[in-house]
C-alpha cells in the first residue's frame, strides 16, 4: 500500500469516526429527551447543549403539535445528514 493510499484511508476513517460521534451525541440527546432525563444533571446538560449546537440548523425545522415529535424529527434529521455526508465523503476518499 502506498503512502498516499494509507493517508487517504486514515483520513476516511477519521471522517467516519467524527460523523459517527456527532450522530451518536444527537441520538443520545433524543433518547435522553424521550426518557425524560434529569436536566439538572451535568452530563445531560452537556449532551443537550452539544446536540443543540450540532443540530442548530435543523432544530425547530418541523412544526409538529407534540414536542417529542419536533425533537425526534429535528434532531433525527441532523443525525441522519451527518451520517450520510460523513460516510459518503469517506467513501469518495477511499475511491480516489
């Protein structure tokens, strides 16, 4: 394997890991919200703030009557987009 191929493969792995971590944080917040996690807890607050920052572009994008549906749809969309774009970019790098 050439040095360029190894560097490309390493970069693709990094992109996939970053996308997966971003989606995991968002998914964890959705789960915490649905399970009514204690928002006074520092970990819950950290996850909420991180997910809110990551999904800032999609938060409140949908206008469902139920709050839980807005959270699942808005944050879920962001998680899916990060996974799709991250894995697509990594796949494109690997094909080069």
